[in-house]
C-alpha cells in the first residue's frame, strides 16, 4: 500500500482526542518524533503542541511556511476552502450522523428501527423476485 498522507508542514489534521476533539487544525511545525505544533484559527483550535496519537491526518494540505504565524495560517486555510471541502467528505458526514444519533431519544430510536426494518424487508422481497426470475431464465 502506498501512503499519500504524510506528517508535513501545512497538512490539515483532524483532532481525535482532547478538548478540541472533532476540529480541524494545520501542522505549523514538527517538534520531535511524537509531537506537532498545530494551529486552527478558523476552527477554534488554539496554537498548541499535540501528540501524534491525538490527531488523524486528512487528505488536505495548505501551502504555508515552517512556523507560520496564526494570521498566515488562517488566510491560507480560508483561501483553500478547507471547511467546505471537509464538510463534503464522507468522514465528516459520518461524524455528523454519529452526533445526530447520539442525541436521539427513545421514541426517535424506535422510529429509526422500524424504518430500517421496513427498508430491509422491501430489499429482501425485491431480491427474492430477482432470484426467482433468474432461476426461470
């Protein structure tokens, strides 16, 4: 498997743990083998040092210099339209769906269960029709 997402200056990262969980930031500098300096002025992440274990690399990259200041990072982040591109990814859509599902009450979960059951029964009947037709042919 060929890797195409590397820890590099300007790489946009998703913060998976900590107080800024669920936000995007940009790698401003590499501190050492286990830590990064990240900054996310457009998403509300203060300039701070994060451990590699707290972040996940995304496919997006912005063009910045090593140790770029917050204003420059914000400008590059906004010009690249990272927030719009991020919201279109399946990763972001799945995260949004998880948040919505976590806020459902019992009755809403029951309705979702019934709808899934109905959908699966319709799929099963259509599949049975297709199988029956293929056996005849």
